[in-house]
C-alpha cells in the first residue's frame, strides 16, 4: 500500500497492490484511495478514504468499492494502521439473484 497523507491540507491519497490469499497465493488487483481525509484529535490522528478498483476474488476479478479507516501511530507519525471494508457483487449461476458481499481486512503502512 502506498498512502500519502498531507497534514497541512488533510488530504489522503494512494493505491493498494500486491494482494495475497490466506494461503499466500498472489492475487490480481489494484485499488485506489480517493476522497480521503486526516483529522487530528486529542488522542491522535484519524485517517480515512474511499477505496475502489479491481480485485481477484475466488478466481474472478471483481469491481470492488468501500472504505478504510485507521490511526496514525509512532513517535513521529511513521505508521498508519487500520481496517478496510470492501463490497462486491456476484451472481448465482444461471439467472440467479445478484448478491452483494463484503470483504474485511486490516493494513499497516510504515513511512519509507
């Protein structure tokens, strides 16, 4: 994950690539962070953004969209860690209904 946080303007941008399954298998996909914001509170800084793009799910590349949110940590704000939630649609075989499913996960980004 590449995440840019501009503390002067509060803007958050970035991208996510290099996905892996639970079994360590590489998955296709690329996600973009947009419409993000960073907010300072007495207890720290919250970072949030919209997430959208393509991600391989059970062997098929799907359009996904969702949100991520996390906090800034470390003595110099060098770490951002949080949660991400992505929604995608899939259809049951034949003319079955379209169902929206949700993927949930976590992330840790360290300043380079």
